[in-house]
């Protein structure tokens, strides 16, 4: 075997004064990094195998372990960075497509961090959300152009007002945050269960992703958005009618333009039943839907799904944020979608080719601004809700997203982090030490759904409170007033071009 | 009466329960000191059993009709009327091992460190919850009472009704 | 009742004959059900409270006299129990519901519990007197005269142990002989070895602790004893005792060997003491016969402990099994029923935990069963004499019926649970011999019931 060119990415520091050789690290590492030498009564660690998931560090009862990223000691080269060298060495050995997991970690500009929110001073009083009503309830679905009422009462008996306009089906969210599409197969059942239970507990929704809906999650079906992806896994009339809404997945931010692949080894009996494919066969989602080759085809599918669900559920479409996202979104809305989900460049995934994850698509901040602008220009903004995804990291990101035009946001990576993910980006190996991106029963036990649900609920509650604080600080008492209201935002340290695409002024400029 | 209940589904087999039990029953009560200086003298009172990817931690069940209390020839093994906790009085124990003979869970061990005595879980009577329950990283052990078909007294959070 | 007339009758609601494991367990069970009813306990001994198994520990100096008790000092007062020591019952008037004591006292009872235990068996052995090496008369040693021979003792009460200790101190004893290699014999042997006294054990069977040990198990302990300069004579017994000046001076074994001896402990066995029982009124065989509620054939009279014949769940018949845990369990059942709360005794089997010279051993059930062709009995063994370790499991019809563990007794009680609950082990018999055998290897419904805890839905 030829000399290995790659070196360890991580360094494991073990403090011998603190290590008590309890062997928790040995037992907990699914990559067999730590080993107990019973002759010398000492634990030896093999850094080569470490993926930097920090499981051992978290479990160590005495804090004896420290996992550090190992700085490659190559000669300093601004062009040929260590990252490029590592990739080339790996490809020299493997000769294949380099896979990775989670969202892009490249230093593209993060516009959230260049946008600032406003607060009230003097002219418009702030509102204290703990003392006064503050509404962050959000409705997702097609809104009517106008509402027609009939006044049917007589003056003596009191007026009674009747709404004549038929309203489209809506999803009612107690907070403008939902859980992103993550399929059962890419994540463990315990993770799915935590997301479902948290959505149900808080009054929001989660998305099945392309994995179908597991029987044990039927009780949460009222909070489930079911996805119809190109592989049509798990899709039948029952599936469509159980969910609260249907989402046609055309693309996702992490890998625009390509499909997905779940290797046969991971298609267990449970996944086989849920996805309705034979056990042990590869689950391949093709790049396009083979029945959607034009916008008219999409419109046909949208209406077919509405028929199948008796026009009782919102039907939407999910696309990646690409260069022409504005006209694409416009076409989708005109095709009859009740909501459009846009997934940006930094969206996460269980497995994607690194080249595509890091180089294809556009940041969601720019996408949502331009789509909202375009739909308003065409006078069709009310016909569909805009949902966005692709690295919403905090409640301030949520506020800015809504101010740029989103109706609500989907969070994926943040939810997984809250359940324990440490972003080692090795999801595609199926050896997730946190029990999230794996189907190995020894590992999936590690995510106790009681704890997972509790943590997700805490996340939603914390962010909702922060959103209310920020709204109150800006003198707004309903999230409706913030939606698309670019006046509440100012840019900082970005070019005029970017300011104009985002449709916001620069900090320092009054209205 | 509060007891420890085991949730086999979420036990990781990490054995942190055994470690915290050892620390609790050590002289120094400090983890690093106990392990580096006292290890051979301290027995954990909880035991992790493992087969394949299934595991669970088991300790004294503080049975209603404890067979160890019946079998004890020196009156060392007694059940507290109020708390229901079964404890072994180390002064009275003569190390006859009759308790080991009759315990159907096999959770009593021989402590040969100084005098020969029987060693088992004492439900950490001076703690608000036993240390194994408190430190289980995946909440596979719960401490509470069975009431109305459910387990009360376990960790509450703002969402439980 | 007033008056000093000895024919006046005392009355008590609950009367218990016997102040040891079974009697006190019953008293406790009665008191937890009935807080008011009068409880009286009679014991022929002088001591207030002591544990019979601890007397050899006392003899060896491991336990002080004050520590031989097994109930708290205030057990009798806090439970409102009258204890009459030095009081032997000589007869029971079943119809008249009263007992008569040796001192002529009559005590009337509402309910009676006979928990009087057993008495040591004294074999009839030829005794030959010597004076200046000349043979004098021959007679027979038996239960009526053994205690008058200096240097001959039984070891079943604290008083016996105190006498032996006293004798050893006064006579500079360097060696002793124990007739009987059963539980009491072995524990006495260990006590003597602890005191630096060499021992000779004489046992009729081909192994020691014959009730539950097989010959391999026995060999491990025998080797340990012999390594201490002591000897064991198996397949043997004492045929003749030599007396000089009223004191034992030696004996002759069945195989002809003669030995000098100044201290002899007779430990061949214990029988239920039925001397005060009228078998016509209270049915008895070797022990008092009882039903599943520990009630005898006489109404309002119960019996428990070493004095009864109870169901042996392995043999499927009634027999006398004189061991502490069963005595306590039976006492609990008897007391509960006497106080009006239904309780049933499931039955027992022989079990033993004894540590000799640092080698712990636990054995229970039927361990000397032959495996015939076509029978459903399987035996698995693991013998490591160099490590003083032995494990034997006897299985019949896929259920454990006997086990011997020597050296490593970790978690032996799990087998007790398997025997008692008659757990069917089809399909997992191989697991039993694992080093790490535990509850996790057992059939899932039994395991879940044990693991999850009472009250939780499984």
C-alpha cells in the first residue's frame, strides 16, 4: 500500500492528571479512536480516525480531553490552502466524488451579519412584550386579494357580519419558525420523533423530507408537512391526506440541481416500510422529477395534489436559491402553489458532493429579498407565502429574514445542533456519535427523544421570546407589521450593489 | 416511596453511573482523587449489564418483601419503615453472604477492602436524588414514585402538564 | 390476672414458643397487622436475643457477646412484646387453648405459634471407661448423658458456645474433633482453626456438606482444611469413645484408627424438638405438619421454622429444611395469618452460604442428581481446583434445580430467583455459563419484570 498523503485533521489532548481511565471515551467513540491498554493501564488515542465530533470530550467526567483542530504545518500559501491539499490527497486515494455533510463552511459573505435591525426611540414608543400583547402568530398559505363581507343584520338586533370570500387552507404557526425537511433515513427515528413532538408541543410544523412518514409518527400528523420529492418515497393517498400540508421538492440548497442517494446498507426494514422500497436497495432520488419538465407540468402536479387532498391542505414547492430565483418563484406562484420554500447556499444535508455544496447556489438573504421584491412588483405577493431555509442561526437572523420578506423560516442545522450535533460534517458515514445521522441501533439510543424534544421546545421558546423582545424594541406589536418591511433594516460594510439587491439603505441613512 | 426506575431503551452502556457511585462511596468524594488513590477500595453499587447494543444499569430494588432482610443472620440488613430503603449496617455485617445467596437481582457484592461486608445500593439517602440518576447522560434512570399509572417526582420541565 | 396461685392462668392473644428467627419474624408480622393484641414469647433459654448462626463467630472471637443479637435492643419494648426467658413448654392443651410450662404455669392463648426449633441429634456411641489404662465398664453415650462427659459438647446454642470457649481456655486445648461434616460441623471447624486449634472432622458420607456439595466441591474445601494441618475422615464415624475420670480422652473410628481427644463436638444433625407435642392432636412426622398458611391440624395453632415439615418445591414433597431464610419467611406467613391477614407460603429448598478459610461458597437445591440416558437432567460444570473455583449447574426440564458456586459467588442469587420462579430456560441455556451471566440473558418477560420495576407498564 502506497504512503498515505493525508494527515490527521484533529489532535486529541488528554491530560494524564485528570484521566481516570474510566473508558467512557473508549466505549462512546464509534470511530474506535480510543483504546484501553490493560497492561499499562492507560488509554491510547489514534488521532487519524478522529472526526472532531467532540462526543468523548462531552462525556468525559473529569474534563480530561480536549479535541483540537490540527493546524497543518504546510508552508504558508494563500492560494494552495491546507483545505485544497487535503482534498487532493483524498481524491488521489479514492478517485471518486468527495462527499460531505451539513451546510457549506466556506467564507462567503454572511449577509445576516451585515444587516442591522432598528429600535424605537422618541418618535415611536417601544413595547414591553411581557406587559403588552405581542403577536407572532403566523399563517402560511394563499391569502385572498380582497375579502368580501355581507352585513346581514338589522340595526335593532345587532349587526352580524358574514365573510363571503372562501379562504384558502392555512397553516397556523404559533411562531414564525418551523423545522426543516430532514428525512427519516438521513437522520435517526429518535431525531424525527423529537422534531415531531416538539412541533406538536409548541404549535408549529416539521417536514418529513423525502423519507416518507413513519407509522409511529402518525399521532403528530397534524403538525407534519409531507414532502413529495423526486423519488416519491412513501407517497400515497394516505400519506398526502394525513399531513397538514404538502411540499413538492424540486431542489435543496445544499445540492441544487442534483438528486439524493441513500446507500442500500442503510435501508433497514423500518426505512424500507416507511419509504415503500425493498429492504437493502439503494434509495435514489433522481435529479429532476421525471414528470416535471416545464412550469406547466409543475402546475399540473400542484393541482393533482390539491385534488388528492380535496383542496383542504396548502400545497407548496421547494426550490434551491439559484441565480434566476426571482422569475422561478414568480412562475411557481402563478402555477398555483400556496407557498414557496427557498433553500439557500448554506443549507444542510446528510450527504452531498463537496464541490456542489460549496460552489452552487446563492445566499438566502439575497434570494429572499429579490423574490419578495419581484412578487410585490407583479402584484402576486399575496398569492403564496415565502418560507426560507439555509442557515438561520439565531433569532436575529429570523427577524431579519422576515423583514426582508419571508413569511416564516425553516431551521435544520440549528435544530440538529440543539439535539447534540457538533458539525463534524461526517453525516454520510452513518456513524454519528450523537445518535442523529445514523441508523445503527447502538448509536441511535444516544438521542433520548424526551431530552431531544425538551431541548427543541426550549429552542423555540427562547427564540420566540427574543423575537418578541426585538419586535417590541422596534415598537412593533405584530409580526405582520414586520413582514417585508425593509425600512427596519440597514446594511453595514456592504457594497451599493448588495444594498440595492437587498432593498435596504446603509446604516446612517434615515428614511 | 421513591425508587429508581430503569429505561432500558436509552441506556448507553457508558457506565458513568458506576463511576459516580464509586465516587459517592469513596472516602474523598472527589473523582480524580478517588480513582487515582482509592480505586481498589471502592465498589460501585450499581451494575451495568450489556449484550449486543442493549444494556441497562441495575441496582438494589429496595423490595417490599426483601429476601435479603429475611436471610440476614445478624440483623444488619434492615428495611426502613418510613422510606422503605434497605440498608446494610456495616458494623453488624459478618460477611456470611446469605444476602448474596437470595437476592434475585444479584446486586449485592462482597466488599473485601477492610472487613468483609455486603455492599449494595443505599439510594444515596443524603442526596436529593441518587447520583447515578442525576449523572446519567441520557436520562435512562429515573427517580420517582408510581402514582396514577405514571412516574412522578422525575425531572419536570415547563412543558409537562 | 392477680393471685400467686400457680394454677391461675395467664392469657395472651398471641403466644409464641421460640425466640429465634421464626418466632421473632412472626411477632413482627403480627405487630405490623395488629397494633394492640397482646404478644407473649416463651423461650427455654436465658439469653434475651441472639442469632444462632452467629455462635460460631462468637466462638472464634469474631463477634463480641453484645453483638450476637439480631434485633435492636428495644425490639421487645417498642413492639410491646412480653418475653419470658427460662420458660420451657412441656405440654399443649389443644382443646383448652393453653400451654403448660415446666414451672407449672398455664398460659391461655388466642392463637399459638410453635417455633421452638430443633435439638441436636446425639448418636448412640459405645463408651468405655478407663482407669490407669485399665478398661472399666462399657456403656452407651446418648442424649441423656452426653453433657455430663467433660469435653463433649454440641454447638447449637449460645450457652454451648460459651461453655466451649470456657473449656478451651481452662484446658489449653490444641486440637479438637468434630463428629459431622455438615454446616454446623464446618462452621465449628472454621472457628477452631481461627483460634489456632487443629481439627479432625469425621463424616459418615463420602464428602463434607453432603446435603448440597458434590465430591468436587467438597474436595476444594477439604484441601484447604488439610493445608492447615487438619484432617478429614470421610466414609467414617466414631464407634467407641474412651472416658477417663469423667472426661473424654480419645476415640476409635470405624476404620480402626484410634485417636487421642480432649474436645469433641457432636454435630451430626438437628431434629425438630417434638418432645412436648401430642402427635395425636397436632399431626407431625419428622416435623410438625402444616398447610400453606402455616396452620397445624389443630385450630388456632400454627408452626414455623426448624420444627416443621414444609413443602420442598424441588422434591415436590414435604420435608424439614432447617435454614434461617426459610424460618424467617415461614414466620412472616404464620404471623400474618395469625393476625388475620391472608398469606401463603410458596415452599422452599435447601440453600447454604458458607465461607471456610477464605473460600466462599453458595450451594442450593438438588446438586447430586445423576444424569441418566433419556432423562431431562443436564449438568454443566467448570472445575478449577488450582484457583479454588468450582461452578455446577443442574438443570431439569429446562429449569435450574441446583447450583454450586465455590470461589466466585458473584450474583448467585439470580439462580435462586430462577429456581424459585421455575423459569423456563429453553433456548438460552448456553448463557448460564457466561462469565458475565446476568439478568440481561434471561427470557425477556422475566427480565423486563425484574428490570423495569413494579408498577410500570412493560
